[in-house]
């Protein structure tokens, strides 16, 4: 089989990149083990232009956010499925000073495109927001499981995906491309998250894995808005509420923990006034974060046909639409990625 690119992994990174490659006229094939996509499968899929305790604009927001909704809407149309939910995010203020600061931000052109409304009094009776809060637009969440399922079906129906373990020992890197079993391609792209740690090409890149846990719960008060401060609270189409998440750099076992569940529920109690709740689902996964919290894009310093598109951590839904375009420029036009994300910044490890 002769293709342009072989992609390893069909989490959200491999899904979006392979889609963009096909839309650019490239022939692709993907090798994937669906059970290995847990970092994508358990992710809440939130995209949020204002993040953190200090409520600052997320890194590169002005580049990233114009790409998010148009890409996923295009993929919805292409695949005939619904997985993008463009819901406003409500972030309560913690003090009068914070309220005043955001009243000032409302006139700042750096923020104006992301602000829907500033509230100076409580917006929801069920939310602990005595100082009001900020309603954000250009925000929402992606149902990643639906996206992965329908896209997998699309690839499978066209024999463009193989559900098997990738055996790197069978990869032959040649001057003009690669061979893998019966596949011949111009290049191979590693989109397989922490699976890269088992690759001789990229195993020494400074990944910094982060464990995350989320809950699906039953609880009254199911607004359209995503409530987010200390914990996010999303009303799902099935009327469950997704709540999370935790970040642990030390406890990297694969199972859910009672400690994380208690932490999430305690934070939820600090956000809303409703006590009754029932945990229905408790999920966990290991995010492929990086040492400097920037993704890995680029080609191997010694092998022109070996590439990586990886390391998106907890913000893959936000980062991947923009950086997949940059990766396409590398794969097709040979334009190097920006230094902030280019793996050349870590060639000393390779």
C-alpha cells in the first residue's frame, strides 16, 4: 500500500491531523489501538479563553480561538454528527476587587472579543457568586468520544485504519520515506501521546505526564452555561453533569482514586449551593503534557521522514486546530513550525 503519510495513533491529535491531510489531498493510513486513547477519551473537551486562578487569557488565545469552532463545525458537517457545543462559560468573581478589575477589562480590546457579559450581582441562585461574574463567549466543549467514534467509523469503512499494535521494530526508514510492513509512505507521524515514550526516535523528549480524573454526576440545576471556577461543571446532552478535573504529576497509576473524587466534590460544594448529588461515572487518564507546557511539532533531527505531532496535554481541543495547520505546512510545504512548539528546542534530548 502506497500512501503519503502513516499516522500512529488516532486520539484527537491523530484524528484532526489525518482529516486535515486528507482535505489537502494527501493519502493516509492510521494505526491505532483504541484502548490506548484514554487521555482523549476521558478529557472534558473544554475550550476556554480565560483560565487559571488569576483569570488570564489563555496562551496564544488570539491565534488559537479563531480556528477552534470553524474546524470542528466543518468536521461535524463532513461526518454528519454533532459533537461541538458552543456554550458560554460563567466564571464567578471571588472579590469586589476582581469584579472591578473585570469591569476595566470589558473595555480592553484584548478581551472584548471573549466577553459576553459582566455581572456585578449574582447570576444564578444555585451558584456561590455574591460578587457576580464574567460570561465568556467563544467557549464551550467538544464531545471527544463522539468525534473519535464517528471518525473511526469513517476511516474503517474506507480501510484507512488498522486496529493493531504499532511495532516500531518493523519500521524501515529510508532516504526518501519509510516502509512499515506492506505500507510505503513519504513519512510517519507519531500522534500517539505517551506511546512516544516507547519510541527510539522520541523517547527522550521531556514529557511531563499529568493524571486527570473527572466525574459524571446527577444533580439538580442544569444550566446551559458551563460554570467554571476551581472546578468546571458542564451539563451534558444526557442531562448528567460532568465535573472536574484534577491534576496530579505524582500519582500516575491508571485507576480512579477516592482522594480525587473527594477533591472534585469538595470544590463543587464551594461553587454551587446544591448538596444532593450522585456520582454515576468516575474516569481517569494520563495526559501527554510536556515539560514547558508547549506541544511537540516537528521532524526528527536525523531522519527527515520521521515526524511528531504530540504533547497537547489538557488543552488539546484548543491547541490542535491551530497547530494542525502548522503541522500541515511542515508535512506538505516543508515550512518549519514556530520555535515555541518546534521539537528543535529539545534536540539536545534526542
